[in-house]
C-alpha cells in the first residue's frame, strides 16, 4: 500500500517548445534544423531550437550570429508568442484534468502535485505516461516528465532524459540520482560559481556534498552556500500552486546599431507594448507592474519599474507607462542598444482599467476595440493594423 506521507511532485517540460510548434504547423520544417529567435544578420539570440539544430551545437541564448555560422542552412523564424501561448493553454487544460494542484512557471513548463492520485491513475509512472499521452493527443507535441519527492528533483528528472523522457526518482534514490550529476545542473550556479568550484576540484554533486556548510558559506556566501548545501542533498520545497504561474511576460528589441533617435525609440516601444499587450490578452492575464529594460553600449543594462493604478493589459497603458519611465530615466540621451518592455504581478482581472490614451472611457468599448485589433493582427499579421505609430526601421 502506498505511504500517504510520501510526496510526489511532477514537472512537465515541453520539448523544444517553440520549434516543435513550428514543425507541427509547418510539415515542410519537420526533420530540418529550426531556430526560433532573432534573424541572421541582426543582433539577438536564439530563443529555442529543434533537436535537429542542436546537433550543430546550437542552443538557447546563443548569439544568432554564432548559430548561423554553425548552421547557415537552418530554418530561422521569429517567435510567434500568441500561437505558443494558445498551445500552452491547451497543455494546461490537459494537466488540470490530471491534478487539481498545478502551477505554471513558464509558457512551456509546469509543476503538478500528484500525491494521492495513485488511487485514481495508478503509480507515478502510470500518471506520467498518462500525462505524456494526453498532451500528445491534444497538441501533437511531446513533453518530458520528471517525478520526485520535491520540486528540485522533479525538475532535474524532467531534464534527465530529453526529449520525450519520463524519469521517476523515489525519495530513497535521491542522492544516488544526484551523485554523478554535474554541479552546473543545480539552480543558481553561474559562471562565477563554476570557476570557484573548478578551482576547488568540484565537478559533481557528490563532490559538492562532501563540503560542510561553513566551508560552502565561506566560498559562496551564506545564501548561496545554504542553497548549494540543500540542493546537494536533494532538499527542496514540495509545495505547488502557491504562485500564480509565469511571473512575467516581456518583449525586447536589439538594434543593428546604437540608437539615440527619440522618435524611433518611441515607435519601437509602442510596437513592443502592442506585442506584449496582445500576448497578455491571449493568455487572459492582466498585470500590475510595467518594467522598462534598457541596454546601453558595452552591455550596460538597466531596468525601471512602475506599478499601475489598476491592473491592465491595454497596449496604450503599457506604452504610456514605459515611455514615461524612459523619459524620466537618467539614460534618456544615451545611445540605446536594446529596449524592452515587460509586465508582471498578475491580477485576477476583476478590475482592469483599459485606457486608450484617455480617449475612450467605456471599458466595454475598449475591450471590443482591442478584441478587433487582436483578430486583425491574427489574420493579417503584426504591423498591418495598430493604434499608434509604426515600428522603427531597425525593428527585427
């Protein structure tokens, strides 16, 4: 009989999500290396790529110029976030049918608490197989599933056998599962920490576990030292559903050359607001915080935030707040390499205030207006119809 005290947490991660959606919807791309992100010849990075592209050493966050040098014959596509968000919603509907306790952490991954569901669906492996089959039936896509006693182990397990994997780690197998794993797999371990570990001769989690807490604190600081100590022992939270899912949604543009022209920056930011606003409405989200991101020459990066008076997802609101943040910043006259706009801190949407440059006061009319705009964009493409100025010339 299953011990009810044992927690089972599942992590579901869609495989090469953006690229897989493109290959599903465009049969001519199947079997080909597909790279989703910036276009070759422009500044920017790879958002994700198909497994065929990974054979060439292409990976997420790689500069697009490096990706193109490795595989110039790949299919290079700009992300279509509204389409990806819609598929993501379909996946969540499948997961919600399996477990009532679910937490989306990004557009392509989620945690489920499946503790006690053995009575309905059988052991954890049967539940994992059920999830994979249902997701495939609903979306035509594969996902990798990891199941373990907490969030950390579930996440590491879903990464363990990609793509289309299913890995289950029992509470008694945690340390054996972690032992050979490279320390780079642990959360928060960046290049600086890896250099320190290399200097100490630490390559695996098993080697990391041999260091006492006080020594880890002396090398990495108290916060990181404590985190590494716990992770090396497989200790993590088993709580799911306390967060409201993906914590932010953003869009950014990298220019071919540094920009000082205020009108071009303004037009680009307006275009970003339209893209973010549409993605929010597609996902049924409304946010309370608008973030402006600026990258200057030399990769000097700054962010500025402002809380809205009421939660919203209107293009006009997002643009107005972001432009005010830009105009009030100390960097307004400095050359800009990248500009971005993000929204976070989701609301339940009960009191959204959509304002269209204060020209329309009736919320229902504004809702209809944005609904028509979104449908037109879906039919004719981005940039064919907008509520403001066109995008700048260097917009990718």
